[in-house]
């Protein structure tokens, strides 16, 4: 009798174990979602890195990405979002070209009941921000401390002896362009650096080269150029024009958005310092969106995530960045990505995600991935 009871108890325990295992498997079972991602381009160094990280994160969670370029044109941005929705995406992410276009994008997503996130951008206009953050389907945004970016790069030019500079920037109304610019101006005012000229609406290498040529012709005293951003193309054009005019070393340059020639630029002293590596920014809003669409939202309200970009001013820093952040092992592994979702980690919170984003740095990646990178 005791033997029979022992067998019965064993069978019950086995059944309970199987049921528990099955329940756990169901809990972590991944549903496939589709994420629409609209960027200014899909072929420059910054956008290619963004898409690579975004697609890897989605694949790690059994999902997929539809990426589209919009050229920072408001009409094209609206069309991209409408196209995503017609394709049946579960979420939309976009890098808006201006604050002004955002309400229309939000309304399109609200009407379709599709969650929206902004990448690389915050909202400067208080009325627009109030409207956007009251949306039921606006999940949040991620952006860098762009005032700090501009200020630090402006200070570097001043510390290196620049007294007369020019500024090359992209769109007025773009929050990143405006905030970086304000940071530069703050530094230049503080350290008595004169801004001789500035040129906006520059998004390509050829336009930046033409602007630089005109600066050099008009201002013999020019000793520095701040290239505020634009995905890498404007910096390339500026450096080319400086070299063509035999001004290398006489006109110092700072820029944003690391490109494939970063190490070469530093070795040849074509660039004095760069800010970048922030292409992981959209990854954090992807995590926000994934948790939302999987029914495990990290917050009951839209969230702002802030990260610090990297500053590189030496060949050694450039080598470490290329090895640890742009090699075969991306800044976050599949295991780390899964651990940022409530599907796999019930203890995940919005505060933890914000902490992860804020702590992102070259040292952070090197410590987390020690032993993974050769």
C-alpha cells in the first residue's frame, strides 16, 4: 500500500512539474510584432548603426522591423507613418524633423490606435509637448543632453585656442540642432570666442563643403568650425574643403555623429573632437514600445529617457569604440535585451530602463562585455 501511495505521489509531482514548466514556457513565449522606424536616411553611418541595433533588438524578441527614410521632410514623414499603419505595424518610431510636425504624427497614430515613440528628440515647444504627452498612444521619447554636447565641444575649441569660428548646422526648428547650437553659443560666449558666421539647412557633404569654402574666402582669421550634426555628411564636406584650401591644422573642427573615418580624422588631426555613439538612443524607445505592445507597459504615462553621448578626442578612444561598440558584439546582447522586458523579467521597471540608458558609455560596454569581445 505504501509503495502504491509513493508511486501516486511521484506521479502527482511529475505532473505538477510538467504543468509548471509549461506555464513558464507560456509566460516567456514571444509573440511576433512589427515595428515601423522612420529615419532621415538609411545609408549614412549613423542611420545604418541605428537600424542594425534596432533590427537586432527586434529579432532577439522574435519581432521584425520595417525601416524607411524620410529625408527630414515633413510631408515624407507623415507619408511614412501613414504607410506604416497601412502595413499593419504594431508600433511606430520616428525622428521628427521639427516640433511642428509632431502633432500630426500623433493624431495619425491616435486615430489608428498605434503606439508612437520619438527617437533622438525631445519637444521644446511647451504647447506641443502638452498635446503630445496627453495622447493615449504616445509612449515616450529618448534624447541626449544636447546642450551639454554643444557646450563641451565649444569648450574644446576654445581650449585649443580658437578665437574666430563659424557654425554649420541643419534645420531650424529641429530640437537637437537648436539645443546643440545653444550649447555651442553658451561656450563661445563664456570663453570669448567670436562667431563670424553660421549656415543652416546643411544636411549633405557638398553643401557643407560649399559653406566652408565661403567661410574661408570671407574670413582669413577663421580658426575653427563647429559642425553641429547631420549624420556625418556635413563633417565630411567640411574636412574636404579645409584640406583643399591647405588649412588643415589652422582651422580646427568639432563634429557630431561618428562616421567610419573617425580614427583617420583624429590621426590626421582633421577633427579635434567628436561627440557620438548615441545611435543606441532608438533602442531604448524600442524597449519602451516592446513592453507596451506586449501588454507589459513599463509606465502608465509617456516617458522621457535621457542618455549621455560619448566624447572621443584620441585615437585610443576611437579604437576602443570601434572594438567594443561597433564589432560583432553590439552594445547590448540578446540576453541583456530580453532582461529589459517584462516578458522575460517581471522585475523590469521604467526606472531601471532610465538608469541603463543614463549609464551607457564606452566604459559601461567594456565592463559588461568583458570576455565577450576579442
